[in-house]
């Protein structure tokens, strides 16, 4: 896939992401949190196991434990006791002896093999219980060895990993009660535009409801950022200047929507030039061409375009990764898969399209993708129905049904 961009004035998505990742500071403050509060936080250190898991040799089945050599010599073994999980057999197993053992119970010293109870038969030799087996096992059968899952001292969670539910289970199994994590990234967000109303306001002609802020705030919450929702600001230079300065004091990152084009009411550029170092980029993606990125005295800044689909795509493709990096997370590139387009897709060469699609496995087992229809930058409904982006390379023209296209499955942020 060619995502390079040579045309003057248009920057590739890759280039924009690279420049941003070179500039952003990673949050430095760490905090020690109780394990239960660590879901979706970023581990600030490598975590090593303080113990072996399992901590002792134990049985993988309900059955009988004995020394295989004794069974081979005698054809049966003598039943002398029991070992339960949490309640082990208390002495060393003698020659020719066996015990009944439950799953997870400790293997006594002197035993080297377990056979499941379904393959055992109790025989009563003159009032003493002996056990024989329908099949002869291999030495070590059905025994989980100490340290077989995790060796003491091995790394179980890496620095920069987003802690998931499985990590919490794993750390709990090691007796870890607290984890050192990075502080959450603080993000301030507001929308700009004289035309904007809040959801719940009475509808007024020629105005629109602000959808970018609620959508981006929802994404920020999903990313576990510390969100400062600053509402809506009209296209008024003084109010914009005041709010931006305040946001910069309170947040690590300030995000706005609207006012980054070259219209007469687009003041963001002018004000940001006064307050900090700002670049305005025309990115070679569709939707989402204009994007402002820069640094304010205390924070980094993203000016998302006003069109709702553009705002969402630029946030997801560019700002989200930047925030993840800022939060200390080590991230890997999105997984891109080839799929067959079920219908034709309109496209003009010049920018990389991030169309919205629905992918599924068809009756023949092939991964296919269907367009969600109209792809205009104001058609937000195209997002809520979709489960992937259809990425159409920069120089590609329209796509015919049956052609292979690249898709990017929606990640946990968008589902
Ligand atoms: P702008 O980038 O300010 O020129 O806005 C581009 C288009 O997006 C205009 O049609 C705006 O009305 C619309 N728009 C701007 N901000 C928002 C918002 N917060 N929610 C929904 N639509 C918006
Ligand atoms: Mg505007």
C-alpha cells in the first residue's frame, strides 16, 4: 500500500503520525494502584513473577498418585491415603503405595505419576485396598510441575502494556496486590461554531446540534483519559483565546473541533499562532483533510475538522495513537486484512480513502466487505452501522465489485 505523499501541500497519514510521535511528551508521573483499579491503565514497569506457578507439583486430574516403577513391579499399588487441594497427604509415599488424589492437590514426595480414576480399579486383597489400572501410563502423566506455567522471576507484564482483564487475573494469581501505572492523560475538549446547539436544546432553524464533542468525549472515556469537557464556544476570538489558555493550563492535550479550515469564521489558526507553535496540515486522507497539530505552552493541541465524519476519522487515525503514546502505552500498527468488495466503490485518485464498511465471511468462507453507502464527510450514520474501514490507496480510482481491497477492523475504541 503506497501511503507516501509527494504532492505539494498534502501530507501522508504516516508522515503526520511520525511527526506527532516524535514531538509528544510521555506522561511522567506514576501511581501505585490496587490491582482491581488497574483495568485499562498502562503499566509503568515490567512486572516479574515473585513465585512459581503452579507453586508445587500437583495433579491435573482426580485419580491416583504413585511411583510408576512400583506399579510395573507389582501390577498394582496399595492405597494408603488421600491428597486434596489445600489439604495434602502429610508423609512421603512408601514403596508400593499410592494415594487417592484430587485435581490441584499436591503430589506427595515418592510419587511420579497420576492416573485418572476412570482408568483405575480397586481390588480388595485380604481387607487391604489395592489399585490396578486398565492402561499403563507414562511416567509423569497428569502431573502439573511447579513453575510449568510461570517461572519465578519471569516477566509477566511489560512496561507500556495496557492492563486487560486477563492481566488482572494473572497478576492476582501471583499475589500481586498493587501495580505501578502511569497517570491518566488529561484531555480538554471543546467544539467551536456559532451554529452549534447542545443536545436537549430546542431546535432552531439554521443551527445544528454539536455531535463532535459528545463523540470525541466518548472515545476519550473509552481510552481511559481524564476528560475535561469544556462545552461549546462561539466563533469569537476573545472567548476562544480565553478558553484555549485555560484548557492549556489544565490539560496535557487540548482538542477542538471546527474552525480549522480557511473560512471567515475559522479563528483557531490565528489564536493558536499567538499562544503556541502550531502546524496546519492538509493530510492526504479522505475524509479529514485539514488537521491542526501543535504545542501550546503546557500541552499538545489537535484541531479536528468540523465535519463529523472527518473529526471522527482524524481523531481515531491520528489523535488516538498520539494519546496512547502519551499515556506510556507501547502500541503496534493496526491489522490490515485483504477482503473482496461486494459492490463497486466510488473513489478519486489523490487521497487515501477511509470509507466505512461492513465485513463478514460469506457462504464460501471468503472475507468480503460491503460499503455502508453514502460516504460524505457529514454522513455520520455510515459509522454506527460499520465494523471496518475500507482503505483505498491514494492513487487508486474507483473499485469494481470483486476487486480486493484492504480493510482495517474497528478496534476496541470504535466497537
Ligand atoms: P468548520 O470546520 O467549522 O468549517 O465546520 C465544517 C462543517 O462541520 C460545518 O458544516 C459545520 O456546521 C460542521 N460542524 C462543525 N462543528 C461541528 C460539531 N461540533 N458537530 C457537528 N457538526 C459540526
Ligand atoms: Mg465552524
